[in-house]
C-alpha cells in the first residue's frame, strides 16, 4: 500500500517542531537587528565623512584667507588690511554688511572705525551710523551689543536690550534682521569687535559659523597687535634718538661752551689785574675750545647721516688726545692688535665715551698725564683711559650726566664699562666690546 501522508497536529506547529511561519524565526529577527545596526553605523559614518570634508574645506579656506590677509598687511596700511578682513568675514558668513569697532578706554565706550556697506569699506567719518555721534557702552547682552568674551547674536525684529532704538532703526533700514558681534580678544583684553549683518531672521546659520568668524577676527586681532608693537618700536626709537641727541649736546656743545666761559672769565680777571699776557693766553684757549665745539657739532651732524663720520676710531681718538695740548697735560695714545671694522654705531659710541672721559679729566682731574689705549683681540676691542689726577668716589652721587651717559652708551652697543677710581689715586675707565 502506498504510504499515507503524515499529518501534523496544530499543537506541534505551535511548539516549533515543524516549519515556522515566515518572519517568526529567532535567526531572522537577529539578522534584522544586525541590519538595523549596520544602517545606523553607515549613517553615522556618512555624517562623519561630511563633517571631515567640511572641516577640510573650512581649513583650506581659512589658510587661503590668512595668506591673502597677511600679504595685504605686508603691502598696505593697517586700515586696508582691517577693511579686507571685515569684507571677507561678511562674505564668508553670507552677510549683507558689517562694522568694525574699537574700545575707548577713557569712557568705556566703543567707537566705530569701519563700515562695510554696499560692497564698499567706509571710514567712520563717512558712515551714517548713529553711533558715530553717540558712542555705545561695552558689556554684551543686556548692556549693549558688544560682548567682551564670546560672540553673541541679536535678532532685530523687536526691541534689543542695550541697543538704542535709533541704531536698530538704522540697521533695519538696510534690510538687516540679525546681527552677530564677535569680540577680538588678545589674552584677557578685548581690542575690538567685528559685527556682521544678515538679512535672515533665523540666527541659526550665523551660530553655525561662529568658529569661522572667530578665526577671521583673530586675524584682525593679530594685525592690531602688530600695529601696536610697531608703534611702540617707533616711540622707543624716537625716545632713544632724543636721548642720544641730549647726550651729544652734553658731551660736545655744553661741555665746550663751559670751557669757553671759564677761560673768558679768567681772561677778564687777568685784564683787571693788568696781566695782558695771561688774558691773551686764556682768550686763545677759549678760541681753541670754540673751534673744537664747532668741529664736534659738525661731527654730530655728520653722524645723523648714514655712512658719514670719522675715517676710523683710532683717528677719532687721536683728535681727543690733541684736546690736552692747550692744558699742558701729557697725553698719549697706544694702539694694540689688528684693527677690525666695527659697526658705525659702535664706533660712534666708543668715540663719545672717550670724549666724555677726556672732558672729565680736563674739568675735574687736575691730572699731569693721561694714557689712552685701544686694544684689538680676536674676541674684544678694549678702550682704556687712565689718568693720574685726584680721582673721586664712583659710588657717591654726582651731578650731571657724564657717568650715566657713558654707561648708557656702553649698554647700547652691548659693551661693559667699568670705572675704577679713588681720592688721590687717579681714574681708570675701561670699555670692553665683544666682537662676536
């Protein structure tokens, strides 16, 4: 007999001994769960790839903008550079305009510096912004629209706390609906603000690009700091030049004319005593000193011109030795070693140090002899001036600028200056300048 079909009881199917309905297998459920996990991972990876791509594009854009900005800063003035940064910031944030502000520490307010409007950079004097007439306070949300730490966005559809109504009306008249203010922060100091205007009422797009706005504001901060350092360097140079001219006047004209006056007074006393010979001698000394002052004045004028001045340091020292001739003081110059070409400023300062030393000997030392020695070695050039006069106490307070000026001149060229003296023991002034 043929085999009869085997029947399966319903309870057997329910117990899982037979073939289960499609979709109810544990293996199938696990596969579906795994597929869901893979799809989620895939979506996450896609988002990360997009974010990395955007970050790379942003980095490339920032690098290119930085290169262009620094190139502009090198080739133009500060306002052109700041205007460029303001323009680029507005364009990158897809704004419709913007402004650049600086603080006024005296009043704790801000002042408008530049406005980017209708594709043009306007200086404050050409802007119609109400803040040009009425400066705004600093403080950020609730106080003003100028935060001191982090960027802030302001929606201009209604009243903005801290913003005068006439300012809001002016900005609204330009089609602006949202404002982003980015502080330019240097350390703990806020040096300025960049404000970007948008015609969109939703500030979310602004907020998503705040990091880019901060990067561009950092470029403007760098430019401001470079300008500050440049101004400080110029002020230091001007002050240094004033001090140098003051020292030159003291070392030349003032000292020389003092000698002229002293000799003329001595000549007058001799005339009153009917000692015509002595009077003529004093007048001759005064004449020689006046000529020397004239030569020194001409030397100072020549020193202001690059490439001019005495032929050599040794020649300049010989002229200082000749200053002792009218006084009767025995003076000599010794040269040692092979001369090395010095920087023009170093030579000038060594000459002035020698000049001041000679003047001090003539005025105060009452010396019988003076030795000036200029020694060259592989590592140093040393200038020594020794006299056998009455000496003095270097540690005591002294009127005038002589010793102070000599030390300042030595420091300016990286030299060391020492003064050894004592009452009745003469004076030794030694200046050592490293050649490397």
